[in-house]
C-alpha cells in the first residue's frame, strides 16, 4: 500500500509539473527536460508513468477535467448549464491544472494532440442538460439543444481566450457573466430566466458547494 501511495504521489507531482510547464510555454516549446526539472524526478520515474510528451499532455487534459468537478443536480436544468460554465470560470482563475488543460486544448500548434475531444465532451454534457431543460419546458420553442450547446462552448472558448490575453483571466468572471446574460434570453423562457443566477460571484459559491460534497464523500469512504 505504501508503494502504491508513493507511486500515486509521484504521478501527481509529474502532472502538476507538466501542467506548469505547458501553461507557461505551450506544447511545442515544452520539453521533457523542463518537466523533469520542475517535477524533481528521474527520467525513469517519469517514463514509468508517461511514455511521451503527448502522453503527459493527455494526462494533464484528463486531470483538468477531473479537477473541474461536477455541478450538483439542479431542479432547473438551465441553472445547471449556467453553473457548469461559472464553475469552469472559477477553476480557470484558481487552478493551474485547469488552465494548462485549456491551453493545450486551445493550442493550434499542438498538431500532435487530439484537441477536439475536450470541446466535444463538454458540448455533449451541455447538450444533455439542455435536452432535459427542453423536456421540462424551460427553453424557447425554436431552441435546438445540440446547436445551443455548441454555441455556448464555442463562445466561451473565445471569451476565455480573450480574457487570458488581456488580463490573465482576472476579468473572466465578469466576461462570462456578460456572455451568459446575452445568450440566455435567446434560449430560455422569460419566466425561467428571472430565476437564474448568472452573476460573476456565483462561481466561487458553486466551487465551495462542490468542494464540500467531495470532502464529505472522501470522509465517508475513509470511514468505510
């Protein structure tokens, strides 16, 4: 068990180091030597867990997905859509692993990577929530959930990219709130729209909620 725990910690430290290097330099400029130096591990230890720089990049992208957490289920599925976007916004501002994963997904020079998977996965999740919202009568009649999901994911990608370039994400919460307040009136029934919280402060609230649920689950597992 001690050996397994040590291996998990080593893998984690390598991923954290890789995320730091990828976020700072991008995929092409990053080197295995840079990551080894940042992680403080031997080449053998790194290659035990990851076979290549591409493998490391996919590891970071997968880890940032786990770091995002899952928004608790809401009775209003449109609020759940909004909360998913706002949680991602908070994570981007606070979590280097998430920032690195997003940079890799947005890096047009990373031709060796399948960068579309992250967008497609998020789009499918959004579409599923919007389908539920439509079934519950929350959406305007003309709305096609899959089309709206792709619009939200694509528009958000542009907004976060602009925020990263302009302010290193410090204004992303405001920009995201503005984006949602412009999109949602064209998607959601007015009677539902008045109940939805799209404020920039909500991301931190959702994060605290998700973190509390994760902590409770870990405590339950430890006691089992």
